C-alpha cells in the first residue's frame, strides 16, 4: 500500500467522522436554551470546522488527487465515486453556512431539520467506501 493511499484513507476517516459529528453540534446549538450553552457549542463548531474538518477534507482531496494522477483514471465506478465526494464537499460547505447562520441569526429551522442533517453523510460515506472496495463497474 502506498504512502499516498495510507494518508488518503487516514484523512478520509477523520473527515468522515467530523461530517458525522458536526450535525450533532448544530442540533445541540439550535436546542441551546441559554447564552452560555450557545457560545460553548459555537466555539466547538468553529474549532472543529476550522481546525479539523476543513484541513482533513482538503488533505483527503489532495492525496486522492495525487493517487488519481499517479494511478490513472480508470473504471466506471470512479466518476461515480468522485461525484459522491463532490457531494460530500458541498455538504461540508453547507454545514459551514448553517454554522454561520446559527451564529448570526440563531436557529431558523426546527430542531428536526438540524437533526436530519446527519442523513447526507450517513448515505454518502458508505456509498463511497462501497464503490472503492467493490468496484462494481
């Protein structure tokens, strides 16, 4: 296994974990009853997003791109995987926008909306892993 693959997998695991945890923090902040809880969750979100989630997402993409150029673009599964990874990137950016919205305006959606933000990564992450492992087409 190459170093690039190892780093790609390591940062993918880290990024995936943050994509799964971040919606929980959004839901907790939306449910916060006092200013102290609100500020605590806001700080946790900002720290996770800026110092773990974004760098690990970028490094996942950097090492994945490196492997793509190193090994070549082959297999019908790869464009599907890259599309799903792009959806993960869009979800990542959307979470940042929701975080900013919560910071500036407070919760504008129901608590269920913020809880349902867990659904995209729950669907995307296993789909990407399945495509990579199975290479179905």
